[in-house]
């Protein structure tokens, strides 16, 4: 008998000021000391203090590891785990976008399962539930607080490891838009496009189901309506709140349906050049959609409808193309760079494609490419905007 198993955080809270609810959840699982995992930027602008003030208010002890960098490496996970052990912590609070929360997930898995992060590169490779994790999201895009996935860079192979593991799912996911007000427009744009990529790839993934279809399409609709507003005015709380919903639903969709070729390539661009993940996804999305057209044009036509197009007088192919053109225009408005504006080197294209073919997301892509076809998609993206 065929069945579908779904994964999501035990608890979710979305809305202005919801970080105040953290202590009651800590009490529920009996936490006594937190390891706060975050990055230097969020420490500097006071975002982390918003959460630690809540902990201080109830007398909850904590230690802080704040050296997370974008595209976090195995070394960073190991450093954070060492602080956890040395400080006698028994749960983790990840504060940030995908990078700090992914590191927090890695620590959570290592605490209960042992071994190294490399041991969990793949699908469902741990045996025990991770240590309790509270994921406090500060960007509207990565969806890491919602998912069973964490991405860690293997510095040796210059590749990103996609660890998909239901034992890493957060106990509590927090999306408080007041923590996102100070995101710069470029980060708002990149993470918003990351969320859009999650939703679109989930909608065409081979393991999709009615549950993921519904939330993916609603995420696409909300992003189409609110992303440009959030980029234009970071204090627009309606746009920020709706993007919280959109990115959470996008994360939940891909966590249960899978990703695809966009992420398979983007992970390698991050591993090779430290390209920001959201930027890499945004750059590759329309090019991969064009490649996939022959396999899922009807689904891309649904994406056009979610963006608000009246597709009644269009062919399926015309409607699908309208969705791609809309994304390209949106990226111009919110100032997403081209691949030629990054550190991408065409000489690396074959090596990147070879790594992408082994990425956990690639089998879910609706059209299975050859290595040469992956190379051609990247080179098209590179020379198109050069």
C-alpha cells in the first residue's frame, strides 16, 4: 500500500511579537540551558538581543556561538557543538536565516547521534531524534525553520551537503516579522527568491502530493504579491508578515515534496564560490524552468495563474512562458544579479555539473538532465547576461 509521510515542526508561531512565547515552550520540553547559534551581523544590530532579553526575563541560562558564516562549513558545526558540550547545554536556539538554523540542526543531530556531519549527507541517515531545537527565523526565504533539511559545506570537496533528516525538524519554529524589519533590500530580495524557488520546485517535484501542491501555490501567490513591496519598504509589516507565511509554506512544501535542478546547481555555486544561496537560486530559476518546460508545462501554467495571470486564452506553453517572464521581470525590479556578476568561472562548469548530479535534490527534478545539459543551462545563464 502506497503512503505519504509528512514532516513539520511540532509547533509553529507566526506574528508580531511572538518571540515572547518562547519560554513556555522551553518549559514544556524541560530545557535548562540553551546554546544560541547565530551570526555576527545579527549580534551587531541587536536582533539576537531581542531573543536573549526574553530568556533573561525568565532567568533562562544560555551560551552563545555567534561565528556562523554564510554557506556554513563542517568546521563551524564542529565549533558550535564544542561550545554546546563545554557549556553544559541541553537544547539549541538557532537565530537567523538558513545558515545559523542549519548549523543548529547539525549540532542537534550530532548531540544525540554522534559521528561527524559528513555522516548525515543524504536522506534520513540518523537513528535518533535530535536534541530539542527552537528555530527563530530572521529572513523570509530559507524556510529552514520549517524543514527537515540542513545544508553544510564540505570544504574539502568544495561542495554543499544536503542532509535531509526528519530527526532534525525543529520543536518550535518562530516567524516574528518584527525581527525582519532591518533586513537590507538585497537580502530581502535574495531570500524571497529562495522561498519562491522552494515553492516552484516543490510544485513540480516528483514526490509532490495534494498537501504540498496547495501550500506551494499559495506561497507563490503571496510572494508574487508581496515580495517587491517588502524589498521596497522593509518596514511594511503587512508585506513582511505575508512573506513570513509564504516562506514557511514554501519550506514546508519542499521539505515534503523535494527540490530539483535549481537547488542542485545552487548548492554547488555556494560550495565553489560562496555565492549566497538565495542569489544562486534566483539566478538559475528561470533557466531551469525553461529546461523543464517539456516535462511540466501544465504545472508552470498553474504558477502563472498563482501570479495572477488570466490564462484562459493562452496555450499551456504560453501560460508557462508567462510565469517564467514574470519571474525574470520581478528579478529586474528587485535587482537580482546575473551569473556573470558572480564569481562563476565557465571552466568549472563540468565539475559543478558533476557535483550537481549527485545532489539530493536532483532526482526530484521533473526532467532528468545529463551532465552536459546541466553545463549548457549554466553557460546559457552566464552568457545571457554577460
